[in-house]
C-alpha cells in the first residue's frame, strides 16, 4: 500500500473527496502546460474516458469532469473510474495510506457468489478490450497519421481553419482512447505487483520490477534511439557531415546539410518521427519536422561520446529475482502480472506515438488560427495563441470573441503568462484528495540501478560537447529517447 502525506501544512486538516492523479497523464503532459495545451488535454481526455468505459458497457455519464488543472498540471479523476470498475466489474479500488490512515479511491464491497460471476465476466472484458486494442493500434495510427498529413498540406484558408477546428476534439478523443485504456490498466497492474512485493521493502520492490522489465522489445522509444545511433555512425564516416554538425548552424538545415546517406537518413527519421518532440504535450514546443535541432544535437552527442558499455540485466534473470522475492503460491500470479506489464508498456508506447500525431496537427491549426487573429490585432504575437483555451480560440475564429473586446483579450494573455511562469517554478503533489495535495513519503526512486558521472545538461541542451552527460529536466517523456545512446543518465529534477 502506498504511503502518502498531506503537504504544505495540511496534515491536521480533513482530506475528503475524490483522488486526482498527476501521474496518469505524465507520459503525455510531464510539466506545467500553457492554457491552450491544458484545455486540449482536458477535452480530449474526457472524451477518451467516455469512449473507453462506453466500449466496456460500464455506462459512463457523458460530459463527466475527468480532468482538472492545478498549478498548470492536468490531474485525472481516479475515483470516477474506480467507481465504474467496482460497480460493473467488482474490482477493488486503489488504496493508500494517507498520514498513516487507510484511504480508498472509492467505496467498495466484496461481491457475493452470484454477483461475482456476473461481475467477473465484465472484468474479463477489460483484458479482452486491451488485447483488441493491441490489434487495432496500427490502424488507429494510420488514421492519426493521415489526419496529421492533412494538416501539413493545408494552405489554411479561413474555411480550412474552421473545418479542422471542428475535428480536433473528435479525432483527439478517438486516438487518445487507447492510451487512456492502457494507462489505467498499466498503473493498476504495476500497483498489484508492488503489493505482492511489499515484504521486500519499497525501494527494493521498485528495483525488482524495473529489472524484470529489462530488455523490453517493441517500444517506439527504442526505435528512436537506435535510429539516432545509426545516424551518428553515418555522420562519423562523412567528414563534411561531421563538420556541419559541429558548426551547430541548423536553422537552414534543408539547404546546408550535405547530401548523401546521412541526409537520406534524416529524411527517413523525420518521415517517421517528425510529429514528435521533447515535452510534446506542450503545444508551444515545435515538432521535429518544424525544427529538428534537438535531433541534430542528439546525433552530435552520440557521435562525440561513444555509448558506454552497460551491463544489462537479462530479462530471465530479472524475472527470477522478482519471483524469488514472492511466496511460492503467488508466483504464478506475479509471472502473469509481469507479462501483462510488458505488453501494456509496449501498447502505451505505441498509444503515445499515435496521440502525438494529433498534438502535432493541432499545433499546426493553432498557429494558423493565431496568424488569423494577429491580422486584426487580437493577438500581438504568434505564441500568444497558446495563452488561450481551445474554446476561446474557436470563438475568435467564428468572430464571437472579436476586436470589440480587445483589452480583455490582451489582458487575458498577459495574466496567463504570469500564472504559467509561477506554475513552472513549483512541483505540486502527485495526488489531490479533494482540495488537498498529497505526496509519496518516498519520492525520487531510481528507475534502474547504477551510477553515472559527467556534466549535467538540460534537455534539449545547448552544448552537448561529447563529455559523459547526465541529462536533466523536470520529467522525462518519450522525446528524451533520442539522447539515450549518448547519455550516461537521465535525471528528473523535481521540487520547490
């Protein structure tokens, strides 16, 4: 059972209300977001939640508030999902210890024999749905990629802006549903496995699970890293390319990059991953097809510093160590949970990649809408578009929010920029329970054993000069994978 404490002097106050989780959306929204970005994930996650539980026939309520934004971070209402799972599938909700006392995400009673049979059938639907999504994910990816290509090919007339505007939330909810489904079950499966390892100690349990997951195949992030390593090898055999990379002048790369195998490899990389970015849940961040500077820096760092030899824990060895820490009768269940974790991690990786197409296409729409609004002075700069909610930008495009309210429009952007800057300076609690922040009593556990030495650079980094690097940021996401071949360590720097 996870140990949490109320923070900021709230320990003696009652904490009532639903659980709101910051970790649920962390892979797609790792830090504080601009207003446009947080409003987008709020709308899309709500639609994805409904689609997932409706597919299970768990009777979700339309327009339920699934996400709230606190200190610039999106939090997902864990309790409403737990209530549906308890009611329709008999699943026990997540339990924690809060200030030493047990708390559950929702009320729950163990089902009787007859109701247990019916609820058990519904519970099996969850696993069956995930297995179906494993088969469907490539088709969903193709649809998302096609939509992204449409946005790239548009001239962005006013009619096209209005057309895509009406598609964003629908396309987003459809493509984000696989992520919502797998993330929900991934967190639950991980927690169940940690509970089985409770006797090993909190730190040791996390280490055992992570080591047992070593050598996982099929992750999109691994494909990214391998391609970067291959590009670094190509650059090393082409002196003109190596000189170009060292110069660091990437602004006109399409005109100045020497032709050849390396240039062809970059084109192939951007064809596959051009819709991605570091911190891609924040839509003010350019995607790699717009500005591949982080990719070039990663290649430069990889080429300048030969990847260090790492002692990988064999998957079979890691699995056996985990099973040895569990009582004999429970080992079969633990092995099954570990197998599910491996599958769901791969599916989550693919689901994030799918959703990234929608993020990239929506960014293109936002920039087009911003240019339209700059025409009459409603926006004073293109980046101001990210200081407004998605719905507010829609109102600007339809003329509902127009120049007659210019002072309010400008003041809104200024106030939200200040609020974002304040949010970026802090890291709020992992959980909100009602109105109260809660944090784990053991934060900052490493993802893998080992040590690393070197200069710390911030992602994406201004100077990656080949020394042994430790890359630091507020929270890693998939985009960091391009630095894996060169980095000695990835560090998530959190705190006040």
